[in-house]
């Protein structure tokens, strides 16, 4: 009986060692549906993470741009009325026209003063 037990143990050891050895004929049984779901889940998680990170980067860049533009606008708002930044070409033309009209008004004022006081330009009445 002991001999039969030893023989059966040897047979079990031999079959167990055959099944645990890795070789060319070894087959791995896996649930392909579970693997596909796992791969899809990981892919979706990576895509979602990258989309969120991309959106955050876009928003941060927009905030930086708006802050910079706000600083430039504040500088423009203060310096433009003072004439520290410059003037439009239309403003320069308008200023020249005003100077010309001022000269003509001054000449007309002188002429009106002469007529009012009765002088004809050479000091006689």
C-alpha cells in the first residue's frame, strides 16, 4: 500500500511539473472581452486626462494674455489723453487747421480794432 501511495505521488509530481513548465506548447487562457474593456477604459482615461490638461493650459494662457492686454489698456487709457503716446494723423491735420484759423481770427480782430478806433492803418483818422 505504501508503494502504491508513493507511485501515485510520483505520477502527480510528474504531471504537475509538466503543467507548470513554460514551453512552446503552453497556452494562456484569458478572457478577451475583459482585456478589451480594460484597454478601452485605460485609453479613455488617458484621452480624458489629456483633454482636461489641454483645456487647463488653454485657459491659463488666455488669462495671461488678458492680464497683459489689460495692463497695456490701462497704460494707453492714462497716457493717450496726455499726449504721451502720440497722436492720430487726423489730430495733426486738425491742429494745423486750428492754428491757421487762429492766425486769420487774430488778423480780423486787429482789423476790427482799427475800424473801431478809427485808424486806417497808418495812424490817421
